[in-house]
């Protein structure tokens, strides 16, 4: 029997090792892994450079308190700032912590300029920003919040794609709008660039901060370092996590100078956040995935994968409704519930994961090989033919 709490619906497989795009089960079977810890292992399993950097760091220093200077963190923050819109970075350990910290920064900013009542955060109804108390009430999803009352106030929601509802929900006390440029758990829904640009304008007009949750779509997953870059806008606050650690838990909030000024000593902290071990790994992931060459390769692989998935859709229009996504954040929306489809893929040694709206998520490592994409396409084709 298992002594683990039953808060997950676990598939009946376990693994003993991984290598690149593959996982090896305890029973000795080899699986093509397009889950990668849900877009976490940006460089696949057991990447030699990550193994080296973590081994080297374990011999030097694992953890010191944030009451001291941590050079590895200083370095990663500098790289993130040089590469992006951000002026300052605050390290955390997970996505939910990063989105929570983003909310804190937004509120603290308005507090610091003498507008403490401007503290409401506006989100997409049924979006996903993590599982902490604040994050579940931010999304306003009945499924996630049920039984976890009292309801946390200070959050409003608008309907995805409904611009009228968005404008209606903006009030004088709206401090920030928080959205994912590409909704991951929500079913790989890409917010169009023009929409992001309009959102930026709307925020400027109403003196509202723009928080873009790039926990899933960020760190080169979309083919750009950040998914919002394509829209040529600058957000104020960006929480990140998943891909930046390549499998080691790291989260962070990136912010501009304007809002960062309010985060004075004592306003936020994290015991583990930004420790030397995590930062050593983060630096290496960052160096690899942020290079132009690496990003161009993600774009190339994405184009190949997406065009072949669209051909698959055209072959099986009664099974696949839509191919969605950007970069290597891809979803196959099926006409029917995706559980059987995912089960059949698993039987064929191909691991994928669900998202909302009958979507099967395909999340290969960002350094996936073309022949591994071909293998995925072959299995997808086989399963479609058999359904
Ligand atoms: C996964 C995710 C989170 C939460 O991250 P955790 O590390 O599970 O807390 C937040 N926002 C988005 C967009 C995510 O995909």
C-alpha cells in the first residue's frame, strides 16, 4: 500500500532512470517522454552538463541564508536582467510561490505610492496560477477552490476572450491584470499578439500593472525566451519557474525598476529561494536555452512538428479537432475526452499529459531530436488509426 496522500490520480508506472527524451520504467520498458515533468526538464533527463554542474556545486556549497550575498544568484539575476525586460529578480522555489510573489509586488507597489486600496488582481476565469490559497482564488475555478474557503477577497475574473467582460471588470482599485500568454493547463490557448498589445495599452490607460505568468510558456518553451516577446510588449512583472531549473526546483519573479522599488528589506523572503545549489543549475540551464542558436532550433523543430501534426489532423479530422500551441508547447485538442487516447499512447510507450478542453499536451524537451519527433508522430498516427 502507499502511504502517500491520494491527491493525485497517478498512472501505474514508475521509472528508474531517464536519458534525454526517454524514460526507463522499473519494469525495464523504454518510453518516449513528452511530459518531461510538465515542461520542467527543458534539456531532457540526465543532461551531462547539468549533471556536471550539480556535482561540482554539491562539493562546494548547497545552502546559505539569504542574509548573505549569494554570488551564483547574483549571476543568474544578471543574466535574466540582461536578457529580458526585467531590472530586478527575486528567487523562489516553485511556480505558485512565484505567482504569489508577483501579486505581492503589485500590491506593494500601489501601497508604496500611497494607493493602498488599489489592490485587486484581475485574472482569467478558470486560469491556472498554482495551488496556494491565493493562487486558487485568483483563478476562481470552482474545482480548485471547492472546500478551501473562506474565499480570499481581492481577486476578480473575466471570461477568456471576452473583451467586454475584461473591460467591465476593471475598476479603480484594479492593481494588476495577471494572465498566461499561452495558457498551459487551460488547454494550450495562445493569446494573440495583438491582444497582448491591446492589454498593455489598456493597463497603461488605467494605471494597472501587467503580470504575465510565464511559469509554463517561458524559458524558451515557446521558441522565444519569453512568449510575450513576439508581441513586442513589456510587462511589469513576470513569474517564472518550471523550465528554468531543468528539473531542479527554481522559481522567480522578474520585475521592472518601477515596481521593484517597493520591495524593501523585510517585505518578502524565502528560506530556500535562490540557494547556491539551485542557482548553479539555473545558471547552466539559462546559458544553454537562451542562446540564439538554441532558440532557432526550437523554432525549427516546432515548425516541423506542428506541420506534421496538422497533416495528422487532416488525416483524422474526426479525432483531432485542432492543433494548438507555439514552440514546443503543443496541444492536440480532440473531439472527445482524451483519457483513452493518452492511455493508448502510453501503451505504445509514448508519454503525454492532459490539459483542459480535451487537450493532449505534447511537451518534448527543448533539445528533442528530429527522429524522436518522428517517433512521436508515428505512434500518434498508429493510435489515431486504431481508434
Ligand atoms: C505550473 C504552473 C504554476 C504553478 O507552479 P508550481 O511549481 O506547481 O507551483 C503556475 N502558473 C502556471 C502558468 C503554471 O503552468
